[in-house]
């Protein structure tokens, strides 16, 4: 099946720990994005990447890092510098001007 | 920067009736794309409908249609014959034609469907 997969579905982070959220797509889309969604709110852009080995900061990049070594993969690392990481994280990819989303990862702090 | 405003945090509709969700946006661009996304309790974002600004005809997808008023910068979503499965958060989104890297999302409208 073609689509965007995110793992894990739930992730727990301890104080001072870095955690990585996975995002994979087999749609051959060039552009990929990471969004953060807090309860009752819209989406805020963390990072995006238009091509392999290139990525740009979004509106709330502090405390996060990404890599784009393969077209299919765009992992997001939530670092210990992100003091309030509890949120729902959505990965998306774009083709023909339209964004398509993965199922999301819920990150919780222990 | 572009902004997208959804002024209705929550709405309710009776099953089988029609409901309209509002969205306004601010932009200086002449060409752009507008979207409505649905986020059900599973939280998966699902594309409902897309409108290109250069097209005068309003987009339609089955029971979903839009009222696109370019001069007023308004983009409302009409859901006809509402079903229980339509209950979800609905987000309006904007993407410029030339500054195509970024999508701008509204804060969402929660739609309740009453049986």
C-alpha cells in the first residue's frame, strides 16, 4: 500500500532524553513536513524539506532537529532542549500542491 | 504573513441536515490554493476538498462543496446530508502558488453531528 507511516503511535520521553519520531513515505513525494498540534489548536510547522539533504526551519524549530538522508524518510528528533514536548506530531508530504498526512505520533513526558 | 481564520470553534448539526463552516484568509497573492481537511477522533488528517484560486467554479466532492469568494477572501465549506461520520475537527488551509513551501492552517472548527 502507498502512504505515509509514522512510528511509534505513542512515545514516552523522560526528562533530559532525546527521542526520535519516524516518518516514512512510499509515494515518491519530494517535499516532507513536520507539524506539532497541541490540544484544541491548529497545526504549527516545525521543519520541512523540499529535497534530500536539505531542510528548512519552520515557525517552532527550537528544540527539534531533522535529517533527510533518503527521499522516503524524514525523522524528527525532539531534543532535551524542548521543554514542553507533550503534543501530537504529524508528518506530511506534498505532491501537486496538496499535503497528505500520516497518522501521527502522540508524545508524552514521564 | 498569510493568516487563516476560522471564527467558529464549535458547531452542531442534526443528522441529514446541512451545515456551513466558515473560513477567511488574508493574503497579498493573486494565485493560491485553499483546502479543507477533516480530523476525526483518530486524529488522521484527511483531505476533504481543494480549490484553486484561479478557478471561478466552486469545488465539489460528493456531499461537500465550497463557497469561494475571492474578493472577500472567504472560503466556506458546506456539508449536505450530514452523517454521524462527519463529526470531526475541520481545518481550513492556505498555500500560495509562488511561496509554495508553506501551508497555513486555521485553528479548526469542531463539528458535532446529532442523531
